[in-house]
């Protein structure tokens, strides 16, 4: 029976009968490839290093000023093979052999069990290596990312401490450099005494040149020329660390139309307070030169009467500021777009007096000026119609309180004239105050219009501020007939403003009301403040035939829709 069943061996052993596709898949999976399916550590973590900044404390004996020093080191753990290296940055003139403190190799754990692994590192804790206790303070960005991906606790960063020796050395350097504002005579006296005692003559410029020769800070900038035909111009600002000199070169575009002289500022020291002393022998203050601290991307450098905006710098400049000042230079990778150029429109010169302003404008617009055209229809229909208003001074001067004026508005040609009324013992002569002509409103810069004159309005004629107090009967009738030009005389418009008082029991029961009381009640009920011309219009429309000016409330309430 077993021979008749071809699968009796698989049934007996419990193996699965594989099909041809399954056999092919297994064969392909077992084939050797360029990279293994499970990468080893030497391939997966190649050139990946965990870097920590730490320090260890070293004992100082037989020293009256200090008893210990902090020696700062860098601990690097190589993930590819589990090796570790400790280096100490070199400090000039420290007297201590520095460099490779512990060479790269697999370092055993201080407890005697296994080797040091990444889980043994944690910021703010100590790690023992061959009897030295290293305190971990900081780490780089890759190390932070590695620990966050692995789910391990890295700890909190902390600032490394400074010992008395480092503090005193830093103080000595600052004193020698004069950073504490020592007077010039003190520094010069110190150098003179050193020379008298046989000391060497210092040469700071040569030392600076030997240290910083061919080291140049390069910035890219632009400044906006706001003159009539100016535009944005780009420059390259180079600061030479060898002698603190500066050069500025223009970067012209093709077919810019400018002369090929790109040097804007020849290489030399650049003064912030640049000035020219034309008097020989005159003493002047020491110049203040542009230093690297003044060149920051994203800020303006104001020299040579221009404001240069620094928007980019090269890699060396960015590295220099990071190492020396701890400043991250900003950059604008996107191209800086030019601001749109707006050419200012030429305005005509101001009117100088002779003739009218229209004549002066035509002289500027045409070589052969013509007579300004006049509105003949307006001249013929409105001829002889003059609006007269009585005014008083509003300049808050005691001697002008009693002065009164008459303003005449000629509707035919929109001209204005002003006369002063006689006042006894005022000291001012009566007669013409302002010649008839077109006059401008100093508040708006436009010519006076008929709607600008009404009782209660503030006007200014010949620089004299006035307040309109009265208008004659002809003027009031003309304004009421042409209410579309004078909204203060439109009864329906005024009633629509105070429509909220309709049905008010206090006003309706009063029968009549004087103007001042009516104005106060309306402002209290509706918040609308009526001017004198509007009160006069309501008096003329709803006033009662009495000697005293009273507004009939019954007729006014009936007129409100």
C-alpha cells in the first residue's frame, strides 16, 4: 500500500510537499548577493562615531593659587567595531603634552565585565577609563539622534566648569589686549617701561599677519539707490584678517550700462565715522574702524553714506564666526529680488503769485500756453449769486477775540473774498482782508467748495482760522433750494439722522423745545451731534412763530418717517 502512494515518505516524516514556484523562491533567497540581508555592524555603522565632550580633574600640588585643574577631552566611540578613543585638544603654551590621550582600541569596563558599550554613556554622569574618571557634559547632533532612535536615555547637557588657571589666563590676555578700556597713556607708558628695562619691542601687526595671512571674510551685499533713476546694486565685501582692511567691489550685470570700474572702496581700513578734516594741524579723535563684529548677515553696514545689507557669506566666514564668536551667520539661499522701481512724477512748481494758478500750470504744460477755458454756462446762470457768511477769529488770541469778518463766496467762478468789519477801538482797520480769488483749503489742499461753508464750520482764509457764526437770509434760502450741494440744509437727510427719537415721550410731551436743549437730548438719545447749520434748518422748517427760537415737536415728529 505504501508503494501505491507517491507521497508516503512526506506523510511519514511530516514534511510539506513543495511546488515548483516554492522551490524557485527558496533557491533565489539562498543565492549570494552584493550586500547581505542582515548587515553586520562593520557595514551598517561604517564611519559612524558617537562623540562626547567631557573632562577629568587633575590634582595640582605645591601651588599657592590652585589645587586642581579641569582637563577637557573628547570621547569618541566607533560603532563599527566598538573601539574607543580619547583626545585632548591642544592648548598653546599650556606646558602639558596633549593630543591623543587614549589611542583607539576596545576599552574594557571598569567593573571587569565586558567592554564599554553605548549604554554606558550618559550626560551628567561619570565613566571610568583606566582609573580616570571622566564627567560627560555635551555631545554632537548625530549622537543625540542615535540615542533618540535607539530609545536610550541620553541625559541633560551641562556647561563644563572652568578652573582658576583658565580664568587667570583669559584675564591676562584681555588685559594685554586692552579690552578693559585702559587709557592710551597707561598702555604707552607700560610699553615704554618694558623697552627701558631691555624688553623686546612688540610687533602686533606682524604677529597678526603671520597668523591670518590669506584669511579673508567674504560677504555678499546690496544697497538700494533711492535717487530718481537709481536701482539696487550688488557688491562683494571682503574683510582681510591679516591687517583688518576692507575692500568693496561692485557686481555689475551684463548690459547694465555702467562703466567698468567695479572697485567701490579700495583695500584699506574702513572708518565708521568717516570724515575729512580740511584744517591742517587740528587734533581729532581716534578713528573707529570696521571690525568683524560689525559684519553680521541680516544686518546693515552703514558706511560711505550708504546702507549695505549683508545677505550671504561663504563657508569659511561662517566657520570663522562660529569658532571665534559663537555666532551662526544667517543666509538667504533664495535669490534676493529687486524692489520695484517707482519713478516719481514731476510735479509743477508752486504758484508764485502773478496771475492765476491755471496760467502757471499751462506755462509748464505747453510751450505756447493758451487761455484757460471757463465754464460759460456756470458764469451765465450763477452770475451775481454771492453767499455771505459772518465769521469770528478762532486763533485763541485775546487781541483777536472781537474781530469779525464777512466771507463772500462767488458761485459763478468759485472765488472767495474776505472783508473785516469795523470794531470800535480794536486797533484794526476795516476793509478788504483777502483779495478775491480761488483759495485752497489748507487741510485738504483743494479749492474751497460751496459745501465747505455753513454755520458752525471752521475755515482758514489767508492763514487766519475762523468759525462761521451767521449767514444772511439770501444765503440760507439759496442753500435750502440747492440742498443737494449743501447736505446741512437738507431737511429729510437731517430727519433720517435723528429718526431714533420718534415716539420719545420726553420730547413729544414738551410741545416745543429750544435749540440747545433739543441738541443735548438728541445727542443723548441717538449719539448724533447736530451742527449749528442743521439746527437752523430745523428751526426754519419746524419753528413756531414766536419771538424766541423754538422747535415744534409735534410737526417734527410727524415729519419723521
